[in-house]
C-alpha cells in the first residue's frame, strides 16, 4: 500500500538514483581515483570540468572502487524545487544505507514546507542516527538555480556528521558528499 503524500509531493523517478555503468572499455583513471580516495576524508568533494570530460563516469568509478555504500542523484531542472530536491536526496540515502530519515520525512509532509535551516537540521539529526559510512553523489548540480536548495546544501556542509571509525586507519566522514558540476562561464 502506498503512503499518503501531499498533492505537491514529487513522484520519485528511480532511474535518477542510478550511477552510470562502468564498462570494461573505459580507460582506468588510477591517479584520479587515488586522489579522490584521499579526498574521501573530507566531507565534500567537488568534481568540476567541461561537459563530456567524464565527471559522472569518474565518480561512478570512485563509487565502485571505494567499496562503500553510496547514494546517487542525477539532478535536472525539475529539482530546483526544495521539496523535490530533498525528496531525491532522501531516496538516495535510503538506497545507500536502507535507513529512512524519519525526522526529515515528517518535515517534508508539513504545509507549508519547513524552513530551510529546520529541514537541514532534521536531516543532520537523521544522518547522525546512521552508523554506516557512505558516499552521497549529486550529479549535474549545475542545473540547480534555486537559492533555497543552495541554502539547504550550505547548512548540511556547514555542520557535517562526525567522522566514523571505519576499516581505514584514519577516521572518515560518516557521509562524504560528492558534487559534480559542469564548468561554464554562462551562469
């Protein structure tokens, strides 16, 4: 049975939650992957390059090489609505760690939608309840123009979840955000 949703809730297009497939004919990028693995100790990594340079494929290779669970969202123009953006973010998190961010889900059901900071605080509290380190990829962030979405991301990045003890020697962030953007002078 489907959960009741407010009339303006977006329907999640599950195919936006899949990273690009890695095929055998792709050129290995060992140096870049090593660099990204070192950056995994940081809460945010930005991969930025012109269109067609392989940002998404590189991130997908990193995801595969990391061995960590990961959530992926391929963003587009329709994700400029804060409710839609957060809904996809939650779907990606649930895909990565099979955990439902309950506080954030409840805040999304409020009418009107909770303030940006409140929504971010709910998600940070939900992330604090997840004990499995994971990666979260936001592909094609250059499509996002809505200031409230950027304010939401800023609030998340400003107060990242604490490091978790993992199988590696140094603590890694519980959530490492990877943001992929197309370089452009036409913003």
